[in-house]
């Protein structure tokens, strides 16, 4: 009977105690996530997100990214998928903010790519994994000022494809000071039909336009 009972063991991936309610979490854990109608303005481009980067959200992203708890990618990609559906962005092409080779090697996986692949499966949107590439190694950003971050990122990204006729949606895990997304917007230099951003979480929320 052991295998049979496993089928019914749909426990919350966070507390491992209670039955799953949504996004693989039980109702109590789900309610610990700070869902918002998140919006940040990236030099006149929209950036949407679902969660404030605090509490359980912070823990889940940390456990996924740094402790490699792979199952969390389904929670995070379903949250991103729902935001795309809510904002009606299914006709955009998915791109990801690329990580440095060094951090992919250290972590053992490309955490954003794994999430976007799941979003692609959920939505059937087009995804171009190497649409934006990283051409310059950058330092870790968390101890840098806004100015230093912009300097650190300058010239770090390139595009290989022609997106001048495309509506593109660039995905990242977290938006903090916006420096990365601003650099991507600057690098694209208007060569798109439309550009939007989507992240899982953000350190702050602005009023949407
Ligand atoms: Zn739970």
C-alpha cells in the first residue's frame, strides 16, 4: 500500500505538513506570500511582478536559486504565467535576462532559463533563450550603488536577433534598483515594436500608469 498512498501525499512544498492549495503551497503558506498588482516603470517601459521580495517569497527564491530546490521552479513559473495571462501578454516573445557563465557554473543551473521554459510550456509563447546574451562579465551587484551598478553593467548585454518588428517580454527573477532592466532597455535602443518586463518579485512597488 505504500506506493498507493504516495499518490495522495500532495503536501505543501514549504511546510511539508498540510495539503496543497495553490502553487504547490498549502493555504497558510500561500497566504504568507505578499501578492501585489506590482508595477515598476523602466524608463517608460512597463515592468510587472506578482510578489514583494520579503518573507516567504524571499525564502522560496533563495531556496530555488542557491539551495537548488528544483520543485520551487513550478511555483515560481506558475506565478509568472498567471501574471502574463492577467496582463494579456501571450503574443509577446519571451526573452530572459542572461546570467554570467560564472554564476551558472557556481549554481549548477540557469535559474531564470528553467523558469521561462516552464512559462513557455504553460503559455505556448515563443521563447528565444539566447535572444539576449551577456558579453561582458560583471561583478555581483548587491554592494554597489545605483551609479556603480549602471557602470558595472554598461555594455554587458547584446542581441543577436532582429527584434525591430517584435513585441518582446524580458523575464528576470527580481527587480531591485532597476539597473539591469534599464541597461537592457538602453542596449535594445528602440529596436523593437514593444518592450515589457516581467519579474517574480520586486523590492518595492510603484503606482501603475
Ligand atoms: Zn505549507
